[in-house]
């Protein structure tokens, strides 16, 4: 079980099996009469889900559990249905709830034909929240591994309006305008210096009118803005980022898979990638990422070839992409960026926005990038060969190292192999990059669909399990900071999460509009400590 601030919120409430229907799934909020008038912002609530056990089945028995992770994959959210506060009108604030089996009742539950899971959540924003609960997979079928049949995704919505009057499906969070997380006070919060702050999505039209656009990151395609609860993100242009990186972090070493390649595109192009709202439905902006349009031919033919980019605020100069790292120039070779600034919509504040005074600057930082496939040895790429002290000595010394993995491991690897490799990978990084700041970028958020390709073993729970393990090992042994790109997506409203059903690609690539937001989180965590 993953520890949270609310881990003990369920312990005072026993699971009364006599009130539950052993033939019908139900989800409900646990609590006494003291909760009828609502809770204060910041209080924790306990959610439980009960559903009938399945009869033993030989087909299901081939799927093996992951230590510490539940047998069943449940997706549970608390969703704000309404709020009397105008700042939260139609906000649909969503708080995801991680569900775990109640161990103390496990024998009684099985005897009663039930499985009961519980989870906790901390609620801040005023309004009425309702439980949204769905069963994704049963009996470890979420953990199909290489060589095993990938089960089709058939989501079961759990009823939250049970006839039992003792079960509560809604909770009220009272309005407290003095609470520091109240939306009107958001700009009083300190700047975010971590990359894994919890938060929620608020419609842009709900934001206080005196806020200026530079005080919050770009809205997503649904016009909602990601706002952390306990800190604030400012909008940082690529030109400003390069200016400050040139002195704070002049050399970045970056390892990652095809998702990281998409992450790099805005930096390499000065924000001018899928930055216009009219491009959001384009295939490459949705998920396709064939690299021919951006990377040299030799890179495409041989992906493990390392590259170094001179990243300017307005884009990478075409003559400053170094495939042969022995020919790195000590000075910029061009004064003119490869990309010229353009106006983004009518407010000049999108991803490609260039603030006044930055149009002719030549600040840059070096970015060394090597394509890896997580811990796997595939298609000529393998971290054991590619990350060595000998290779690193040929490069400018790293100011910070960013490591991104998970996607390929979940798709094509076993958890046992992943666990072994992560430990050895971390030992290698500690040796090669001693005394260098490490940033671990989380895996992407996967939701609400099966993989179109049966060989790719994607499921939401597999992504969570692989990511949680790697994150813990990186933090314990490397003191790595976490850049969490899955948290914002996990807090999307249920209907927004399920837009993924229509993704036309087999990959787990993120949408471009979300990548621009993810990159703002990275920019803030790097610069807010030094600027």
C-alpha cells in the first residue's frame, strides 16, 4: 500500500458486511453522522468499494500478482458535482483515490462472497463530491506479461446509488475562504520547486479576473488550468528558460524513450511544435512520433546514436546538432535560430511566445540526448552499453541528469526483469554521475483503454506499479527529484480521461497540449530555486 497523508482515515470505520449486497457491486463514502453537514477543507475521507468475488478460473490463474499491489484494478474518483462558490462553478474538480484490499477482513469477505477495497482522499475545494467507481480488470488480469494473452478492456461502472440508506455516495466540503488552498488566495502561495505537487484542474474562465496569464501555465485543450494546492506554477517562456539555464544548468544530460523525444520537441523548436490550437487534432500532435521530421537521418536509422543540441530560446540552430560528439564547438556557430518567433493566438502567451527583449538573445544550454528503451535490450539500444563513464567523459560535464523510462518496460518487459535492472541501472548512474543532480521523470498516464497491439502489455495498473517501484529506488539511492507527468492526467474528470479511447496510435505517447504543460512543470522545478 502506498502511504499518503490520509492513510489512517479508514481505520476508525469497521467494514460492516451485513449492510452489503453480496451480489451487486457498490461504491460508497464511509463516515458517521458527524459528516452529514460536510467536512472542512483539507480533511480526509474514506471510500470503499465492494463487489462479488469470481469463481476460480484456469484462464485467469496464469496472471501473477505484483508484490504489494492489489489483485483487481479499480479506478475510483471523487468528482465535484456542484459548488455554490462562483470560483468553482462547473469546475468538475476530480480527486483520484488509490484503492487497496482490506486485509483484516479478507477471510470473512471471501466467505461472504465479497471483496472490499478502500482508499482515502484529501479534499480542499468547496462543493459536493460524488463517487465515480469502475472495475477495469479482475484477478490480476491487468498484469499480462510477455507471452501471455492480453485481456480486452471492458470497464464496469459501479453503482453508487444503492438502496441501502446506510451507504453514502456524496460528501460536502464546506466553503472556508480563509483556507490557504482557497482559489482566491492561490497567488499568495510560494512558487513550486518540486515536480510532483498535487493539484486540480480549474476552468480558465473561473480564475480571478486580476490574474495575468504569466501567473499560471497554459490551459489544456478543454480550457482548464492545472493549479497545485500548496504552491503555484508560473508561465515560463522558452526564451526565458534558455536565458536562466545558460547559467544555472548549462549542460543537461537526458536519457529517455520515444515519449522523451516528444518532450524534447518544444525545447528544440522554441515552443513552436503543435502550439496552435488548430493543430491539436493533427496526428503528430495527438500521438504519432516518427522522428524523420526533426532528427537527422542517421539518428533515425540508428536510434542509439547520441546527439548534442545547443538549445536557444527560439529553437536549435540547424548547424548546432552534433551527432559526432568529438566535433562540438565551444561557441555557438549561428546567431540566427532555426525557428523564428510567431504569434500564438491573440494573446502572445502560448508555448512559442517570446517576451519583449528576448527576440535577439543568443543564450543557450547544451542538451545531450540518448534514446533508450528503459531497462530493455532492444533494437541496438541498451543502457549497459550506452551509459558508461568513458562515453560521458567526452561530453560537457552534466549540471543535471534527466532520466525517463517505464513506457517500453510496461509494454514489452516483465516486472521481475524490470526490478533487477532498475537496481543495477541506479548503481551505474550513481557511479557515472556522482554528485550530479538527478531528475526522475515518471511514466505517462495510461487510462481507459486496452493496447491496440496485443504485444504491448499496457494497463493503468502496470504503469502505476512499474513507475512506483522505479520512483522509490531512484529517490532512495540517488536522492532523485521527481518530475511527475502522470499526476495531472490522473486528476482529469472521468469524461476527459476517457478521451483516450479515441487515440489513433498504438503507442502510449502523450498529447502535445499536455506535453507543453508537463514541460512547464519541469521549467518551474529547475528555475524557481535559482531565479
